[in-house]
C-alpha cells in the first residue's frame, strides 16, 4: 500500500514559476491601487463613510501586498528546495559510487 514519497525537482521549479507569476499579478494590482486616490466629493454628510472606505481600501492594499510577498517567497522556496534535492541526490549517488568503486 505504501508507494513511498518521490519529489521531482523539475515540478518544483515549474510550480515556482507559477507562484512568481501570481506574485507579479498581486503586486501589480497593489501598485495600481496605490496609484489611485479616492475621488469622493465629500460635503461633510458622509465623512464617516468616506473615512471608513478609505481605511478599508488602504488595509486591502496592504493585504494584497503581503499576499504577493508570500507568493514570491513560496516560489523562491520551491526553487531552493529543488536545488537542495538535486544536490542531495548527486551527493548520495557520488557516495554510493565511491563506496562501490564505480566511477561512472
């Protein structure tokens, strides 16, 4: 029943690329939102509402920025994991080859 665990470094690199793409989308949205201001014509009657909306938008922009950063960090982590796995596989193969006298 136990099929074991196998990690494919190439699939991690591909996933990393996808994560980076998503991170770029999130961060581009953040820049677009930060570039816009609220253009409300407030006559004082809805001041509290305008302030609450403005704060909500600022908070949402910060959430998007954090998510973009998390996606980027995850993508980078996947690349590091792939490189580490490849290095471990090579070291193990070299160790086995060295212990058996095989130099191929």
